[in-house]
C-alpha cells in the first residue's frame, strides 16, 4: 500500500473535499428538528428532480448497502430517474438507518453510480448483489480496502457527511433534553444514561 492510499484509508480529506462536504451539509441536509432520512430524501428529490426508493435486499457478505440509478423507459408515466438505495437484509434498525444516511450522502455529494435501464434491471433476475461488483458502484462494504483509491475517497466523503448530519441532529436533541433539566445532578444522570455509565 503506498503512502497516498494510506492517507485515504485513514480518512484524510483535502480542503476541497471538506469544503464540498460542508457546503452539502449546509444546503442539502435538513437540520434541527426537521432532520430525518425522510426529510433529507424529500429535499434531494425536489432539488435533483429524481425519485429515491429504499429497498432491503440480500447483499454479498460484508456489504451493508448499495445504490443504482434506474432510467425509466420512454413509456413510463414519470420521467424522473429513480435512485434505488439498497440496505442489506437483516441489519439492526440503527445500522440500516446509518447505511441509508451514508447512501443519501453519496447522492447529496453527486457521486456517480451504476445506471441501469429497466431491461438491465430485469436482466439481473433478482440478483441485485451483482451491483456490488460493477465498476463505478457505490456499495458500502465492511472492508473499504476492496476499492480503488478514488472510490475510497468518495466513501470517506459520504461517511463524513452522514456522520456530521447525524451528529448535528443528536447534539440538538441533547441540548433540548438538557434545557429541561434544572440541576447539575439531573444533568449528570442524563449524561450517564446517554453514555451507558
């Protein structure tokens, strides 16, 4: 592994990538009480003029999520592309929610992925896991070393954006809960309950 790929594997992002993430967080990710996967999805659908569909399907071992863009046929009633966000079947609800946030972050950052026609999707014959092996796919894997450096950088950017969005939302909730507490002892109990102490 060369030094350049080591820097990416530890999550180092250059100033351009950090600025892009911050801009996306400020403009395309709902904040405050409005934040949810649903509200983030609605904002992206409106801004990007596409539909986003979430599905849970079996994926190869080690993969948490994937996505693909489905181009509707010329006969389709709705001409908007459909971004299909796939979460691996059997994930714990909190993990599935984070994988959805991660894939929405890829969409928010404009990361390209596999583009399919309706016929190509039908040709998969239900084996959606094939998407995880296609060049250019954005698939959330346990082992990011599988990916080439450009794919790994995109994954680190998406993970960073997803975590910042979730962190911002959790901090707001904590401030709201702490504001209703009147004593230091009560605040200590709240903090201990949150961290599991």
